[in-house]
C-alpha cells in the first residue's frame, strides 16, 4: 500500500478551482473574495467557502507581505552551513531552539550531506554580520563547524509553488 500524501492525511482533495484560487492568492494575497470569484468564474459564497476550507486544512498556511531587504537596510545575505559536534536529539533541539530566537536568521533547514543545518541570514553590513556571528551564533552550544557564504546577487527569489 502506498504511503498517504499530505492531502490524504489532511482529508482534503484539491480540484482545478482550488488550484486556481491557490495560484491567485499566492501571487496576490490582497485580492478580495469577490475578485477571486470573478477570476475563477464562481460566485463569492462558494469561492469564500473554498478559501476557508483551504485555510482550515492548512493548504493556505498564512498570508504575508514580502518586504524588500535592501529598502530595510538588510544588504548582506549569508548562507551559513552548520555541523553539530554531537548528533543527538537533545543537541539538535538545543540548536534549533537557539536559532529560533535569532531575528537575523530568516530561514533554517535541517539538511543531509556534509552539514547538518543551512541558515539564511540577513544583516545590515559585514560588521553587523560579524557581530551576530561572534556574539550570538558561535555562542550556541554544540556547534562543531560552520561555513559562511556571502550572496553576491539574487538571480531568482520566489515563494510561488504553483
């Protein structure tokens, strides 16, 4: 028997109208229900019910604004790879809990390969990154090795899945 998909686990089936709604809100979360309904050829009530169902099932996790890092003086982006000294549940949880407290870390992934975690960090300057690295990140217990790579230019950056 094949493993259940996330949709099956959530007890939801997505049809083409659902995908149309998802494409629209993914590109512009400020659309009104009425605007969405017009674009997918439904009346507002069924469109609203579909959106609520997608939210309740967790397909739509949240609505957010994407901010321009440069306009907010976050000019430095760093990909920092981290290996833990010890590979236990407690060591991993301790690292994750520490990273969750750092506003500078905007993404954190548990990865396979030569490193255990990949962090995406934004900072105002090289000096502020250095301060973050020395005074916060390197103070986290259990880090064995880290490697920082500085992003020179962003070629593609999107949150669109559909």
